[in-house]
């Protein structure tokens, strides 16, 4: 039985003022809506023709891309890039299969939480497959050499244990790395130096590297760049339209 | 990777290749003179990973549409629909392509739309230009092309098998492809197209 949930008030409000795809304002509103609203629109207008669904899907891909990356990084940050790609591909397939064919409305309620649960499942599948492959390889190798391979299997099995599951904490933090994509170069660099490289904006210590020194700008300019970046990141994470930022 | 990279940036990319998340604060502390370049590398990596994720998402969508719903689209249909939506004649699209330095005729556009030109005969830069001119997401177009160039048994499964076997046994991968009848040059063509679409 499909599970039914009630939309959170902010999603419901967005949904109510969305309008019709025949109006150009609909597209402007949809582009600035939360991902849950875009999923609901995708389902509602699935029979309205290919142009409309392609356009909605373009918006949807842009919205879920950072969420998929954040979910993958959350569950598989210590895995090799190729395994992370496998996990992303599996999340993508599960996402579309559910959005395009199933009735479960949870993607319209809390998309990010749902994606993270899917990411955990995908991770288990990928790591299981990795462990099975290593076991098969070990079985094919001559008995004398099996000893060398055995520790690798053990490592893979240990890695199956669930990683970080404190979703509330993860959801509360802004993933600066993912948000960098949507920022102009100068802003992205300032945000990267401040939040990712842990540098102060400014320091009276002449030997301490700071954002303003590295970018060769004033302290005020560096603070402005970081403020702009923070606003862009919050809009991206929270799906806030222009002018509704902090 | 360019040769003028300092040791800090080289170390950064080395860690990324190994699948290890670089400790950016530690790298910046160790190589403060490279702080700006390290931040630039970090931003570039974030953007490159975004392109990869979008590519995977469009591929997954195409796979679900084609395999689960049986309603997969073709490259030609998509191009034609977008051209109509923009109210352009084939010759107008060709003229814009010529303005951008690509030698295309209106007839070529029509032939592409009707599927009379094999997709792998089209130079990758032409696909990139057509995607931009007709406002088709590059990775959407990529997914359509990849889906059409692969057999019905491939698509996303092909991608997974390719990655999995490449990791373990390149010989098995080549053998697997020939067993399914997919020509090896399709793989090269798609790899080249991916690089072109990823470039600015």
C-alpha cells in the first residue's frame, strides 16, 4: 500500500501558488521551489507532453544533484570514487523509478531524508558486491596465495556497518562543498578558504594566512564575498526564492 | 594536471585519485603559499563532480523511462521538439551553428532529427553546440545519445558493468562488450563526447 503523508506547510504553500505550466510564471516559481514541490509537479503533469516533463526534469536534476552528492558523501566518504559513482547511479535509478512510477509520496514530503535512506541501501548493495567479488577472487587464487587476499575481504566486510546515521545533525549543517558549484568563482574561492580550509577572514598576525590576504582584497570585501556565498548556499539548501534569504 | 602545480596542489589531486578526502586545512597550513590554488582545485573538483552526478542522473532517468515505462525518447525527436518550441526552422539553427563556427546545413539538421545520420558520425563539438543552441541540457542529450548507441540490454546496466569490470579485469570487460555486440569504438566515441560536454 502506498504511504500517504501530509505536506509540510511551507511545501503546501509553494504548491498552492505554483499555478499552471501554461504560464511562464509557473516555471520561474518552480525553479525557485523546494525539491519536494518539483517532485509533486513532475507527478501531476506527467501526461502533459514531453516538452513539459523534460523541462520539469531539468529543474529536478539541478535540485537533486547536490542532495544526491551530499547523501553519497555522507554514506560513502571513505570509499573510492568509482564506488561513490556506483552509489550515485543506484540512487538516481531508485529516485526516478519511484518518482516516475510509484505512489509513495515521501519524496514530496522530505526528499533529502528519503534520498539518504536510499543512499544507505545503495551503499550496502555496493559494499556487499565488493565483498562478494573479493571472495570470488580469493577463491580463484591458489591456496598458497589466499592468505594474502583474506585481509582485504575482512576489511570489506567490516565496511558494511552503517556509517553516520545522525541525519538530523547532517541535515542541519550546510554542505559547503556541494554549494560551491552554484557560486561565482571569487565567491566560491572565499567560501572554500573560510569554511573548507578553516581560514579566518582577517587576522592582525602578519604571518597568519587569511581569506583577505590570499585573495588580495580588503577585509570588508572578503566578508562581503563570504556573506554572498552564505546566502547562495542557504538558498540552494533550503530552496528559498530570491529575496527570502537570511 | 599542469606541470606548474605546486606540491600542495599535486598532493591534493593525488589524494582525490586515491579516493581519500583531502584534508584541506592541513594542506593549506603545510603549503600556505598555495592556498589560493588549493581553493581553486577544490572548487574545480566540486564542479567536475557535479557534472558527473548530473550525467548519472540523466542516464538513470533515460534508463527508467526506456526500460520501466517503455517511453524512452530519441535524440532526433528531442532536437526537433526543442527546435519547434523555440520557433526555429532547420536553416535558422544551421545558420546559428555556422555563426558559432560549425559548418552545418539545414538539411543536416533535418537528417539528424529524422535519424538518417548515424549518431557516432556527428563530431562531439557539434552535439555540444546543438545542445546549447536548442536549450537541451547537455547531460540529457548525452543520456539520449548513449542510450541509442548502446543495445537495449545496455544503458545503465552497461555503465555499471563497464565500471565494475574495468576495476577488476580489463580483459573481461572487452570480452563482455564483444559478447553483447557493442563495438569498441562506441566506447571511445562516448568517452570523447563526455569530455567535450564537460568542457566549458
